[in-house]
C-alpha cells in the first residue's frame, strides 16, 4: 500500500473572532479569563502586543484582511459603504488559489454580496448555519429576542453542541478531514462571537461564578457628558444604548463577553486536537486575530468604531509550524512593533511561496525585518495616528481631540491635549493627521487645518437614528451587524 506524499508547501490557518479586545487572553496578563488554547498559541508562537485594526468595524476590517490594503485606500470606512472593493483587486485567497492552494472559508465573512467568493474555492457562511438549524429540532438560534448590537446579557437558545461557535469549528474540522491532501490548504475559521448579542451557552456563563472581573476604565476626559465624550459616545447611543448601564450591569455584560470568548477558546481545543491527530500541526502556520475590539464600558462607552484602545487594539498571534526554521527561537516571544490587519496578507503569502506578494499592498510581512514609524486609523468620523508612545485622535463631529502617551498611560486616562509639556508632540502628530486626511480627500481638512464636518449629536439624536441589530431566527441572511 502506498501513501500520497504531503505537499512541500506549508498549510495556512487563519482564525478570527469578531469584536475581541486585545486584553482578553490569560497569557497576555488577564488573570480573570479562561483561554487555555489562546495561551497555548502564545506559548508556541509570537504575540504582537501592538496590533491594531486599520478601521475598527466589521466590513472594512475584513476587506483589509482580504486585500492587504488599508480600508480608507479601498474607499471603505463604514459598514454601510458596501461596494465591491474586492472585485477587481488581488485577494489573499485568490492569490493562493491560483498558486495551487485549496482555499476554504468557514463562518462569518460579511462580504457583499454575501456569497461572493472573492477567490475562495468554497465558502460556508452564517446563512448556511441558520439554514441547517431550521429542521434540526429544539429551540432555534436567536430565539431570545436580543438584537445583534444590543449588549444586554442573554443565554444562547441552542444546546451547547448546536451553537454557531461549535458549528464553525465542526465545519472547519470537516474540511480538514475531507480536503484534497495532495494540495496545501488555506482555511479561514471565522467566529461571529463575541460580537453582540453576548449570548454564551449557560455552561460557559457558570464557569465565571465567583470570578472577580476587571472594572471599566474611565479617563479624566470621560467623567462628564461634556467635552470630547460627547462625540465619542455616538456609537454607544446609536448601537446599544449601553451608556445607561450601571456598574453592576457592566459586570454582568463583561461576564457574558468573557463567557463567549471562553466558549470559542474551548471549541478551538477541538480544532487544534484534530490538526494534531491528522498530523498537520507540524506543517501549518496558525494566525489568530480579531477584526476589531469592544469598548466594554471603558470611558462609559460601548461597541467599536473609535480608535480608542478597547475598540482598535486587537490580539494577534502567529504560531509557526513546529518544523519551520527558527521555530524554537520564536516560541513564547512578544513583538512590540506596530502591526495592523493589512499585514496579514503579505505575511501569509510570503509563508506560502516566494514572490507572491502583489505590488502596492499597504501591509508589511510581520515575520520580516521591516517596521512602520507610524500607523493611521480611520473609521467614519474618527481618525488617529500612532507614533512611538503617542496616539493622537480627531473626530469630525464637533472637532474633538484626544492625545495619550500609551507607555505611561495605557488605559488612556489622561487627555494630554492642552498640556504645555505635550504641545510639540501634539502639533507634530496633528500635522501628520492633516497630511493623511488630505491624501484621502477628507473634507475635515480646510486651509491646512482640521475642521469639524458635522455638529455634535445629542444622545437623543443618536438614539433616534439607532440600529440595534434586530434579527430573528426567520431571517436567512448573513448577519446584519
């Protein structure tokens, strides 16, 4: 009996969550959360401690992953700008498919239109999960009535083994077991959690009985309803209304959020086990990250969209194959260079084959020697530039500004705008921001200065335009958030 030889090129596995903060991994310092399998990735690989979402909201972030291009260079800085920005440019799966990889997507893609493959050979998206539950018996998913932007805690209405999280892993494992073993593979396992609704199975919720959870941070600029907070709370009012939560309610919200992450982590244990049992761990690059974060009550804010740490700073881990050169050198290390989601495409392509990276990408190979001096972020009216220890932010609604020294003040508690000792730094970063926005054609630059493009909305105005993500079990479409 003869066996088919394994392909010489390495397999590629991308794992993403939706709306996971950077500080939600035990191995990275969170002593309140259970994440044994993300801890294993940290112990086996490289953790990038300064990784950011280029545009911290779902659709633009995923387009950046797919194209290696900053969202604002795609003309995409909001979930509503759903044009076909991936239709006429190289994509990560498209390049790999043409090079002989078997490419598969499992879980949340959030493409437009939902079933556009954009280079993948085969996709199974959330619509397929909802269809599969129609005739499965038992309570359907989303039967709890909590919308897909609302943050009030609720239990998943499916049995544990029928949750969307478990389905995503089940379908990923099915691919590993039935794939064409003569070709290397690229698999994107994409979880929809912990995006609201924060609906863990009750078993995951119970794990956190008696666990003390971190309190939300609150900066000096966010203690009252005046000043910069007025603009930065817009998404909170518009998407969730979580600015009304009490301290005790925020503790329950955080518990549900952590439980969703632990449910994902434990499910990843099954995926990693199957990789090992199939003899694939030693031949597979594993990259884990999230499309963006979640404010989770910090500075009295919720959701995403801003370039504050909770919303824009994401986890990023690369675990090399155990037989890759330099594996022992990389194990358990931390990289402090500025990284972003645009870096994933060139990093993956350089692991697949030399000379695959298309010209003109914004991203850098994270395993190369290059590094960026600064990083811009833009999402709707919110803009930021990070350089060294400093982050400057500008909001087109009302023209609010924030400046933080992230080394001395990682929680962004002290706004340094107006501080004489930080005036030169503020001026320098502001000039870089002006140059960036001029390049993108933003109306926020006029006569060489930053200006507000819209007035500040009141909380009432934001709520009057709210979208809480209402979505019942009868809607067979991709997620609406």
